[in-house]
C-alpha cells in the first residue's frame, strides 16, 4: 500500500469510494440530503480538489484524502477494505502535511470519532448543523501532537 497524488482520471474511483463509504457509515442521512450531497461531491468537490490516494500494488485506489490547509476535508476508505490500516495510512499522510491537523466529523457516524480519537485527536467544539445548515451535528477535532503509538509506548 502506498500514497500517491491523484489525477483527473482517479475522480470516478474516488467518487465510487465516497458513495460506498457514505452508504456504509451515514445511514442517518435522509434520502433527499444524500442525493443533494452526492451531486455536490460529484460535480463541485472531487473534480476540483487535490486528491491523495491510498493505492494497492496494482495502483487501484482503496481510499482517499483531501486537505484544505490544515483541515482534513475528506478521508474515506472503501468499506470492503475497512480495518486494514488504510485510513491510518491516509491520516499519517495528512499529519505529515499538517502536523496540527483539524477535522470535523459527523457525530452520527459511529466510526469517525473513535477513529480520530484513537489516533491523538482531541475535541475542540461542536456544531449543531453541517456547513449547509442540515441537522447533522459535527464534532470539531484537532490533533494533539501525540500519536496513539507514542501513547502506548509511554513516550
């Protein structure tokens, strides 16, 4: 597994990853909101951002990361490959780019908070709505500078 910069021809696979990951982890979205967000991600977001991809030995993307300065704007892994360290690999890349990285996670996505908190992120606040004003609370996190590995080794 390695991280590489994305290319325009990677956008369809990134969108596929996003869709399957959201469908697996964001069951709280209303069908209308899910459809509206899909259009926004497909037409406005993914084609216009710098993608970082976690790819397998055959160069097939299995997850992706989008950074906006110190903000982790998106980190999604194909659900068929959850639990294999791909998210951690992408997060380590994000922290190499922005050691004090921040991220907003959906409070209702049960996998997000434990993932980030186990890797040294601490809560800094909460919003009642998402950036579009939808009723999906967000938890704001910042990396503490302490990794889970250094915590477990006592460093």
